[in-house]
């Protein structure tokens, strides 16, 4: 597939387009309502949201979707749907936007409280548990390519749509605890986040090696050359994104420690200044009492 065919072989999927448009409308409505109430929302978060939407548009309505029967193209679609779009959506903090919008909307208090209560509930704590999110993310890819599910999705449109939905959901659940911008339970520290990301890299190494070492096709019409190429794409993308995520977390950790150290230094200087002022006041008072 050439870059031109990405645009010239666009597909029309009413379900995918409707979902993409509705999600975009809801997000942009929230940003607009906050602005109308005098509340600011990070422009970078909006940019990340639009990048996530763009990744879905390319993956589900362009020549990528039209040629996803070619396994190497399917791998690119998987990367867009299951890795990049969820990462961008996590960086756009949609749950935080919904909570803040409802907090300033008249009549939105009840739904606002219901969302926060649901996020603090047992179901949310289980769903956003890092062990579950990592396991769900890994299992979604392994089951797709090892169980025969890919072959079924290649010949059944409904199953294919459900696979796409599963990849998006698994990706979002994987990234939300790491990014940590939304008000979800199970906050992780930097050590936990880095370990979480580091463990994701061997997983894609194993998956990529398993696909590249296949000697039989996993679905009718998928050549071994295409299978090995697609496995290489998934291997490279998984390790690259995992490595970049780990480096980014390490940099953020250093900056957080630097801010904490600076805050501690400022506090110590202020405390020392107060103690010095108190000592001088006590000394002056004693001197005045002695001279009177």
C-alpha cells in the first residue's frame, strides 16, 4: 500500500465514524463549556485528543482499513488502534474533563457525584488495578494472534469490529494508570510506573518473535512473509513505545524530585528566617527590659 492509497482507498464505516464524531463532539463541548465558565483547559490536552481521533480515523476509515486483510497493514492498524490512540486519549484526560465540566454546569452536580462515586467504587478499583490493566492488555494481543481469533475476525465483520473495540479498551486501560491525569483509583508511584512500562517491552518481544518464527499461516490468505513483517512491526512499535514511555517517566521523576528538593529548601530557608527574626525580637526585648 502506497501513502496515496491511504487517502484514495478510504472506507465508509457508519459505526466507526459515528463513534469518532460523537466522542469528538463530547470532548470539544466540554472544553467549550469550561471556557464559557471562565475555566481554562490545557491546549496540549486538546491537541493530544485530536491526535488520538486522527489515529482512529486513519486506522478505521482510510486505506489502512481497506487493506487490513494484508497482515503487515493489519499490524499498522493494531498499532494505531491499540497503542497510539489510547496513549493520546490518556494524555487528553477525558474523565477529568467530564468531571470538571459537570462541576460547573447547572444541574450537573448529581451526575458529577455519581461519576466520582463510581470511580471510587470496588468495580473501578478492580478495573483500574495495574495487574488487571497490564494483564488485559497483554491477553488481548496474545489471544488475537494465538487462539485463531484473528482468522475469525478476518472473515466476520462483526467480530472484527469487536476486536477493534477490545484493542482500544485494552490500550486505554493500559495507559490510564501510567499517565495518571484522570481521577482514577490505584495511583502508582514512579517506581511502579517504570516497572509497569519495562515489563511491557519483553511482552511485545515475545509476541513479535512468536509471529516471526511461525512456519504456518495463522489465517487463510496470510503469507508467511506478511506474517513475519507484521510481527516485526508489532515488535518494533511495542518496544519503542515502551522505551520512550520509560524514559519519559524517568525524566518526570527527576523533575518531581527536583521540585520537591527546591520546595524543601525554600521551606528550610523560610523557617530559618523566622527563627532568626524570633531570636532577634527576643534579644531586643531582653535588652530593653535590662535597660529599664
